[in-house]
């Protein structure tokens, strides 16, 4: 299980900001979250970043029972 955090519009789309999700890998978490098609589409969007235990990851990552996975939408500003 992992503590999953959604930020910005991702949280708005899902209707929640924090949830515990069962999964041993980032792929498992993405699969579980894809039950919501709108959220799945938003998570696969350009610029969405993923952090596991506060470190940005690209691709796959193994998780532990205490892992924190954060999905962050692209930032804008200047």
C-alpha cells in the first residue's frame, strides 16, 4: 500500500487529495487510479510529474509499505 497524493487540478478531477492505494509498484498505483477514466486521462497528460518519497521519478519505481506517491500537474507562472 502507498499513500497517494494528488495536487492541483488532479485532485479536483478525482474529488480527493489523499488516499491509501494498494500496489507494490508505480504501475500498480496507476492501474488502480485508472478505474476513474477522467483521472487516468489527466495523469497521462503532458507535464504531469510523479514523486516517490519526495524524489521525482521517471518511468517505473518499486514501492514499500510506507511509500508516498505524489502526482503533480504542470506548473505555470513566471
